[in-house]
């Protein structure tokens, strides 16, 4: 392995790393917003909307991100809607992640005991207060392990962004391998940067899960 090649490639990977990170976290933020909205609508069986969001969840959970990106990046321009590759990546990741986040949060909502809701209402709390102050915080706590797993999953899914010509980590690695055939060096840097991106999330996620679990059981 040539260290000079590694050092010469490093600036390209740093640039690609920050682009991947930006798109990844913006997509995750969008996925969380969509997930909360979908979970709320489906859990409370809001007429018409629950069917629409239920269909959204099933469609996006059961199709690969690559196909979704192709549809957004190559298909929408046929309908007169042209978006940048970066925005397509954010929207695609957000839509995919939203379907998974929805199921994670909805399972948390379903797991909240009805006795807690009844107790809160008996204390004179309004229904909106019961949901925002009692039900949703506990549901979110119960959903933490699934949410953390989804965040890690979505960050790894950024590896397909190269298919729509985004200069992310994977695109950079494939480009350098195709141009200079330094396969080992390109792949080593690719693995290193994905570890830099994912290991802190995994560590922080483990800490959050432990704290959430400790809070639930009063430890």
C-alpha cells in the first residue's frame, strides 16, 4: 500500500466525507419529521390520511433506495420537475427513512399503556397535554433503539448516492479506482471514512439507549 497515494487522495475524501455527512443528516432529519407525522396519523387512524400514509410506508419500505433515487432524479424531470442531485439525495433518503421511522415510533406509541393516558386525564390534563407531555415522550423513549438502528442504516445507505452522480465517498472511491487503479488505497480510505462517520453514531446511540432504558426503569 502506497502512503503517498493515500496522502494525495485524502483531500478528495475529506471533501466527499462532508458532502456525504451533510446529505445524510439532512435526510435523517427529514425522515424523523416524516416518521413522527406518519406514526401519529396511522396510530390515531385519521380518516383518509391514515390510508395514504400507510400506503407510503409500505411502498417505501419495500423498494430499494436506488430505485427511489432513479425515479426522483431521472423520472421527475419527465414531469417538468428538475431537482439537483444533492436535493434528490436528501429527499430520497428522507422518504425511505421516514417509512422506517414511522414504524419505529408507531410501535412505541402502541406500547404506551392506556392506564397512563387514563390517569393523566383523571388528573385533569387536556388530551393535547396528555399526548405531548405523557404519551409521546414515553413512546419516543421506547423507540430509541429502533431509531438509532435506523440512523445507522440510513447513513450506510448514502453509499448509493454515487448512482445519481453525487460526489460522495463511494463516487470518489469508484472514480479514483477507475482512473488510477489504486484499488487498495481507495478502498482503505473509503472504509476509514465510513468508520469515522458511523462509529461515533453507534457509540452515542448506545449511550442514549442505556440512558433511555435507565430512565424507563427508574435506575
